[in-house]
C-alpha cells in the first residue's frame, strides 16, 4: 500500500508544474520517505521550504520508498528520470541492503548504476552515506561503509559520510524502533545534507 500511495503522489507531482521548475529528485528509502512522521515535517519537505526561502526556483520531488534497496532503486531510476527530468538527484539508499547483509559489491554496483544513469540523463548527483550497526562484524561493516567513499571518488560526486550523523545514537531523536528518525531529527538531517546540496545547485547556476 505504501508503494501505491507513493506512486500516486509522484504522478500528481509530475502533472502539477512539470516542465515549469527545475526538479530536485530525492531518491531514497524510509529515512527520506518520512516513515512514521507527518511527511510535511520530513527533511525533504524542509528542503523545499529552504530552497524557496533562499530564492531557488527548484521543486523537490520525493521518490523515496520505505524498504527500498539499491537493487530496487536501480530498477526504477530510469522511470523516475524519464518522468521528472531532474537537475539534481539526492541519492539516499543502501541502509536496507546493509541491514540485510547484502554483499557490498552488489550495493556498489547498484549505486553506480543509479549514478551513471542519472548523469547520462543530465542530472547532477549527491550521495548520502549510510552506516550500519557494529554487530554485523567489523569486516562487513568496514567493507559496507567503504562503498560510499569509493563510489564518490570513482564517479566524482559530492557525498557525506553519514547522513544520520548526530541522530542515530541519540534516543531522543529516534522513533521507538530505534531505526527511524523522529520529527525532531528532521532539521538535523537537512543540515547534514545541505552543504553538498547547496554547493551542487550553485554549480549549476
């Protein structure tokens, strides 16, 4: 049901104002989909408000789906690019892959596919890095986290090391499941991502 509702929202967004404003496409999982909170208070909604206040003409389209993996993202990026023709793709995927113990090589390949296809379509890309709990073992954890740095270096994209910095280890900023950030965490998530978003947007002006 969540995927169906997300697709409905995306179709509405595509028809309302398509072609009038440059688009920022947020392409992520539950961390960006507003899981468990009012979506109007999510960091992606706060991003839209900030862009408007600072005079950017961009509209934010949130194509994030709770539970999404990099494989799912790689499968649907073409459709999202065709539908929204974004100038910037904010890529926030990988956490669900890590929690399921997927091979880091597969995660890297999928993320590279998304980035390469986005760039080929004329979009800039920023990458929001993810970490996973240490109980997955030091070898897997290190290999997983290294994926984001390697991709950023190899494909020349701006990135941040840990999107959940200052949030993930603070119980006051997490929902009861200790996986998803709460409403109070959303401004912090935006602040974490904002430097690379603004720098990339400014490069395109």
